[in-house]
C-alpha cells in the first residue's frame, strides 16, 4: 500500500467550528473523544449494536462508531456535551437524575442523545413509543424501567416549560 | 476493534466511482451508509485498501415517479424512504417493511442500495424487492444494464453485480388498485435481523387471485427466494383461510432452510409457515392492506 494520507476535515461540534487532520480509519467517535477531548460519547461495541456512541449528525441520531471522521466534512454534530451540562441541564438530564434513569452511566449519553431527537418529534409519547425509541440502545444495569420513566418525565418537563 | 488502515477517496460522480473501482480493482470497496461495511471492517472481515465514498455524489439519492414506476436512487436512506409520501402511496409494502430494519440511528444512515448489494441472507430489503418485482439499474465501465431482482440475489452476500459496477437506482412498479400485499417477520428482539420474513403481493381479477402472485421469503438460508409452488397454488383461486393455510404449508416445504446457532431447520420451517400465513392474512384483510387504494 502506498503512503497513508491524512485528511483535513472541517465540521461543527456543539456549534463550534473544528478543523482536524485525521487518518481515514479514525471513527468519528474516536475523533470526538481522543482529538477533541469530548469523552461523553462512549464506545461500547464498535459495530453499531450498543448505541453508546450515538451522536446527532445534522440533527439526526447516528452511530459515531460507524462513521469515519473524514466523512463528516461540513456536518453539524451534537454530542451529549452539547445537549446540556450541570449548570443548565436538558430536561432529559434532570429527569434521568430524578427518576434514577442510570446506574453506571455508560449507556446514558447514547440514551439521552437518542431520546433528545425522539422527544422533538414525539412530544407526548406513550411508554411503548419510548421503548421503541430506545430499542437500539443497550443498558446493562437498569433493566430499562427507570429509563422509560425518565423519558416520560422529561416529556412532562418539556411540556410544562412551554409558555 | 478498529479497522485495518486504508486510503479514502470521495467520488464526485457515478462515473468517477466507476473509474476509481476500475483503477483499484479488488483492493477497493464502495461505502454508502457504512452500516454493514464498517462493522465488517471493524471485525477485520473486510480489509479494503481503498474506500470509495459515494455519499458525496449529487443525485444518487432521491425518489421520483415515472410512468407508474417509482425510481429510487441507490443512496436513498431508509429514513428518507420511511418519510416519503411517494413511497407510502406508491409502494406501501415497502413502507410497511421498513420499521423492521434495525433501529432509527441505523436507518438514518443505511441505504436501500447498500442493503441490496450487501445481500445479507437475513435482510428484509431483498425479500421486499423480490415480492415487488423490482429492477436494478447498474452502471459499469462498459455502460448501463438492468437486472431483475429475480436474477440478482445469488447466494450469501453474493449478487449479480460486477466488482467494477455501481448500483445506481432501483425501479419498483407502483401498487395497482387491484393489488393486495402483506409483510411479516419473526426476529428475536426488536430491530434484529429476521429469523424468517415473508412478503406477498397478490393482484386480483374480479374476486379471484390473478396469475400475478409473488411470495418472497428471507432469513432462512443463504439468500432470499420466492416460493413459486405456493404462488402457483394461489393463482386463479379465491383467497380463503383454508387456501392461506395450504399456501403457507407449501411455501414452508419448498424453500431452502438452513441451520445455525440461532435456529434449527425445523424451527425455521415452522416460523416461515407462520410468517407466510400472516403476510397473506394481512393481504386478505382489505382494510389493513393499504395497497388497495380507495
Ligand atoms: C446494529 C445493526 C442492526 C442491523 N439490523 C438490520 C436488520 O434488522 N435488517 C437489515 O436488513 N439490516 C440490518 N442492518 C444492516 C443495515 O440495514 C445496513 O444499512 C445495510 O445492510 C447496508 O446498507 P449501507 O448503505 O449501510 O451499505 P454499506 O455498509 O455502506 O455497504 C454494504 C455493501 O454494499 C456495497 N455497496 C453499497 N452501495 C453500493 C452501490 N450503490 N453500488 C454497489 N455496491 C454498493 C458496499 O461496497 C458494501 O460491500 C443492521 C446494521 C446494524 C449496524
Ligand atoms: S460503540 Fe457504536 S454502537 Fe456500540
Ligand atoms: S446505566 Fe449502566 S449500562 Fe445503562
């Protein structure tokens, strides 16, 4: 094989413009964690099954372990860090705290990123809708009950905050 | 695991992709949604030296209607198909099948063309393509050609596409007024690949089933296939519960079914009888078969 070429790639992460030089095989997940230091995006399986690495690509949930960073040229990426923080938590983050929606927290970023996009399209979900929405996110700890409760509570919080 | 090192190039057009495929030959792979290829690269089951990205090609995604056909660009993502009015109206069977594929985050990237070219034995898309009598538009160095779905799926991850060809579009006849259809699958968990899936399309003539009957099954063996004996059994008859039972039994007996760590052959045959029966029951129930236009 001839010399491996590095590629420059420009995208925004949580609204901030970033330009990186990446090797083609660097996944978006690794670029976010290792190069940009955004370690909220977790990596579990690296084959699309667990959902821990889910980020928003132009507003839609995708697996950052199955996208090479070089492919994200021009995209707007949102990670868990862009959803909310300790000072101004997203209603989902408040609800996960209130309803014990996490134990070890490994799956939580992927759950919340996935649910943030879901609640925008389904502001008044049933518990069956929520189960369907997180069917692609695995949790080893909670047994899911409190995650579903958290999502429903977040929907209430968002509804209640409306003028 | 991480993939083995490779070189990356984004194709600017279909012709560019074909030229790159010709140049790098067996060392190159196209990447569409990456939802099958990247897992295989991460497992090191695939080690392309060159990855040719087709995501930047203008006009390779999109849905257009022409002369009673839906033309779907190969790069069209599952989520775009799910949201499409034209698909909902024109090919409701496809719409009905889509939520069975993986999960939303996968459907936001995975493409119709990627699934067809990957030809996973348990994938839903090949089953739907067979039932819907789809045609694939391929382009290579020596020009364009069309291949019917019936002649395309040859074996496990093996299709009629040549190494230097690109699948450009999929053409599907729009559902006729006198047509009914159904899809049914069994998977262990929501979003898993199917252990058995069935899609049926029946065209009616008066109250009778015409000779346009297509029953396709997947998840059972190395490839999706049609249950032609069961199709022949239905042609020219009235669709009754007894006939549905008979057709499901015939289909289950005639198709290839294999054994692996997920299921025995006997279990798969029993599952497919149920899936064919359920798909036909959906077709028989006019109200739930959205294909019958008002
Ligand atoms: C967790 C998970 C669960 C899944 N569950 C299911 C499921 O239940 N059912 C199901 O059917 N699938 C499932 N999939 C697979 C998914 O549907 C893939 O999206 C699909 O199989 C491949 O489409 P892609 O666009 O991602 O193709 P890619 O992965 O990019 O490519 C697949 C292959 O097709 C070739 N290719 C792609 N486009 C073209 C083209 N235009 N012309 C020529 N060759 C081309 C590539 O070179 C490669 O060999 C799942 C995937 C994951 C990660
Ligand atoms: S790490 Fe991406 S889905 Fe598991
Ligand atoms: S809280 Fe531990 S994996 Fe979900």
